[in-house]
C-alpha cells in the first residue's frame, strides 16, 4: 500500500487518533533504510533517482489541505512511503509544518514515526526536538532478530548503535515496537522468528530500562505484509508483555 500524495487523510490511526498523514518519499515507490518483513508498503524497490517533493511543495500541499479541512486533526503525522527523515530538507519541512499547525490547527500535535536509523545526523535530531511526538522504533533488543525483522540496508547496523542514538532524547520520546512471529527470509532459506519469547523479551525490557521512554507503543501486524507467513500476536499475550512494564510505572499502549 503506497500513498499517492504528499498529504493524505485524515485517517483514524490506531495509536494517534485523527491523523493527517505526511509523505516525504516518492509517491510511486518506497524508499527506506529498513526493508521490514511486515511493512504495509511492501519491500524496497531499486530506485536510481527517486523524486522527492521539495520543501516548498510540502508546505504548499499541507497549507492547501489545512485550509479545506472540516474537522481539525489530532495529529499531523510524518510516515508515508518509507523513512521520512531521509528527506534532505527534513529539518526545514518540520519547521514549516509547526508554523502551519500553529496557524490553522494549534491543538494538533506534530508527530514523526521514524525507524531511528538517521539519528546520527544532527539536523534530524534538531528537527525531531521541534516535534510534539517523537515515535522511535526498535523491534528487538537482539541484533540478529532486529536484522531478520527490519532487514536494514546497512547490514552492519546494531541494536547498540540505535540505542545510543535514541538515548540523545533523554527519555522524551515514545518507543514503538511491533511484536510478531513466523517464518522470514534468511539468506537463501527461511528462519522462524518470534520476538515474544523469553530471551527476546528479556533483551527488550533491558533496552526499555536503559532508555526510560515517556511512552511505549506495542502493536501487532494489522494489514497485508510482504512476507505472508507472519502471525498476529493475540491480545492477551500483548497484555502480558505490557504488564511488567506497567507495574514499574511505564505508560504502555497496545494496538492489537
């Protein structure tokens, strides 16, 4: 499922309410530093010269949409066809978005869903500090599992690097994790993964303790996925995953 415009919706988000979506990636192709087995946009395609909207085009599209909306959104959400922080003008786009939000719907929050891979860039970190909601993804506390689920373009990426980058926000962010199980591609074969088993949860809980996020979103697959063998985790199991964190005072939301 690819979004065919810069601004889309509003749609009802399971996690954020009435959300006006922002897509900074190409409208016909997915462009991402991950190639997740569960991504609703499908797998990455080899695009030699991806066409990204300019900062001006994004601002104009957003203002036109905000002028015409009959219902104000709860949130303006950057997600779209891939990783939004890849856009070279991301910092300026966020500044423009905050200004337009203040003008047309000051109660709305500006949110970014990011896979955290660009947090080594100072401009991306500055941009995210301008936002109301920094929603930062980490699907496993174990390197091998993270690579099997998220399939990073940089196959040297480690959980440790991601955790170090996320730690820059001193807990002022929401951690987002997808729980799933099933057979996934592994080289020339397949491997069964399950990031809900005890070993996985122990590593993930440790990461949560280190990062101490102000909020945690855990969710399950909800739409068609490029890998068809994935299984949806039952609601009662998701509640069991959240329970130890809630008992320690963490705010955990579940989309299941």
